[in-house]
C-alpha cells in the first residue's frame, strides 16, 4: 500500500505513526509550576538528541480542548511564564501501571503524585523533583521549544544525571537487562525489552 500522509486525516496518521514507529521510549516527566505545584506525565514522542551537549527531546500534544498541557506550561522558559526546568524519569517495568495512570487529565495544579503510588525526591540542580522509584533521572533545563503544527518539541540540556548504583559499572556501562525499560507500542500496548541480541560493528549512533 502506498500512502500519501496528506490524504489522511490526523487520527489516521496518528494510528499509522504509532503502529509503525515502535517501540518508543517513554519520558516520564516531572515538572513544577511557578506556584510550586508538581506535575507528572508520560510522553512517548521522546528520544536522545545528542551527547555534546547532553540533550533530550520530547514532544507535547495539546489538550483535547486545544489548550497547553500542564507540562508544557511548566517547562516553558521563565521569560514565557514557566519554570524552564524539569526531570525526565524513565518508564520501567515495576511501575508501568502508574505511568499509564499518570496520563489521565487532571485540573491544572492538581498533582499526579497525590493520586498514584509514586513518591518524590528533591533534585540536585533543578526545582522539579524526580520520581524516587525511577532508576534513572535526567535533570534538564529547557534549551528550546520548537512549535511543530499543534505540537511543541521540548529540547532540554541535561544538567544532572542520577543512575542507580547497581545499574552502572566503572566504565559507565549500564545493565539494560536490570534497568527493565518499557517501550510504547500502538494503542494501549507496551513491550518489555529483556530480549536483546548483539551485532558486532553495529550502528554507531
């Protein structure tokens, strides 16, 4: 089947996109408002951008009514009314159900941490807390927010990095089997990542 994406309505494009770009890592983003209210939300349009500087990006869709999601409001630069900082926690097997629960909409200022069984730990550099249960957390400062149609691509520089001690060796190699990250598939489907294999001289990036 040959498909012209412009001939499809947005919902059809969405279904095809999330069914073909798989598995997708999930950014579990904790942020804080200018009034000190915490927020926690998952985003599966997420990936690394580069390591010099160390940067990550995730994309935020608008709410169903077209307004900005709490995360976007919080991570906007201070000059645009936000805090300009946040933490990307990883979505891992032990609390993947809480990750899904955190996607449910709440009124602005109502914290997901008050409704799901996860706890906060103060970050080292940024104002937003990290998820205490997360084995990896990237404390980020917003570098740029790029509007792409109705979406906003948030690019952040990692200013502090937490990795649980048992996951990393002296050469900075991570035990990804023990990390147990979860990937997002289509619809409400997710996948485990414990089945891995090695190809010598594989992709450099």
